[in-house]
């Protein structure tokens, strides 16, 4: 995903749920899902994730390069592929408009331009694939109104047959056969309990560490996007609960670390506030007592001065101070000096 995409203007105030949804790490999970999608044909493909077009922050989500140009892939999505394939993924909440199509075309042009030497990558060897969970109805309406020819050769797969220089297909995730494209389907928020169980069991049973790592990346998003299904599994099946704990261990450890850090910060803040409050109260109390004492001393000194002005003896002043101010004989002597 490019920085440009991250900075696209937002016109509506997002709810907390939307903000949380957008914080999910969709693209790493998508990259993993894409590799799992072609896991049976991986030996024929090279996967390049977040390919940087040049020194500026223009990054393609994924590029799939056929190791042999003329190989035909069995996967329905891959049948459209050419030698070099620009793959862009849009999360459920992200827009897929004609401008998005234009950006993907621009990425393809730049990819060709930065190919290393003049015309090393041919136009006829480049294709663009855009993947989104829900169908972008406004975009397809635009196609119809502006003379773009669009075909639908496979379920959830749309080819833009005219109007674009670079051949482009749009994959609508919710229309794909979930059994044939289970890994991309796991990125949606409509995964069933049985589908989640099957994915978890596959993860537990596979002996290939590469697959385990890819599936773990997919689960980072899927378990959050399908929270209710996960909660049902955890409550109803100890085996599934243990499996999820194993799969999500890095995330759980991270959450625990964050909780410890937040607790430490909270305790530090509360301690600082308590110390500040106690210090303030102590200073206020000491100040009040000092002012009260100094005021009383000034009043007593003024009384002594007045009594002496009227020629009162020290004995009479002593008696008056004891009676009027409750002073001890020792304290009175300090005022008579």
C-alpha cells in the first residue's frame, strides 16, 4: 500500500468500529492469502510483496511473476495472468473506483518504466488484478455508462475487455467459490464456523513451516474480522481454543506486553498524581498553619505593646496572655523579653 493511499482524504467521520477495522493488517494477510491461493502452483511463480517502484514511496501490494512465460495456471484468478502481474488489494472498507483503476494502470506503466533497460518488460507481458471483498457497484455502473466492455468468465472474476491499455481483471471476493478460494475468503468477515475449523485444522496438520507462517499471517486478520465465530469456537471446543492459542501466540504475547506496559504507565501516572496531590495538601496545610501561627504572634505582640502603653506590669500582662490566649508560662516569657 502506498503512502499516497494512506493519506487519501476522508469525507466522513469514522466510527470506532470502522477505525478498528482499518487498523487491521490487511495487506500482509492478503499477501499470505495470495500465496496460499497459488500454493499448488508456487513452483511456477515468484511472489514480490510491496514492490517499490522507485526511490519515492510508491509501493505495489504484490507482483506475481511467472517463472515460465507461457505456463497456464489452473487457478481461475491466475488464468488471466501474464508474465508480470500487478496485484492490488482493497480491504472491505476501501474504495475501488475508476480512479483506483487509473492508479493501478499507472503502477503498471511505472513498473515497466523501471524495468532496468529500455522495453525489457513488454506491454503485452503485463496484467493488472484488483481484488476486493464486495462488488464495487458504482465502478461497474461507470463501466456501463462509459462504454467499457466487461466480461464475467468465472464466478467472481471480471475482465475489463476494452478502455484500458493494460489488461485488467477485478476479483470480487464475496462472489468467489469459498471452497476453491478458501484463503482469500478467510480475509472476509463472513467466514463460517466450519470454514474456520477447517482452516485451523489445516494449519495444525501441515508440516511445512512456510505454509504455517503464511496461514498465521492470514489468521491475524481473520480471527479479528470474524470475532463471533472465534468466540463460539473458544467457548465450545477446548481443542479449537488450544489451537487458536497456538496460532495466535505472537499476537497474544504482544497484547500481554502492551497490557503490562499500559499498566506500568498507569501506575506511574497514578503514583505521580498521588504524590503531587499529597505534596500539594501538605504544602497547603503547612502554609495555613504557618500563616495562622504568624498572625497569632503578631496579635499577641500587639496586645503586649498596648498593655505596656497603659503601664501594665509584666505580672498583669502575663496573667492576661495566659487567660486570653491560653499560653503557657514558658511561652509568655518569650513575649515579655
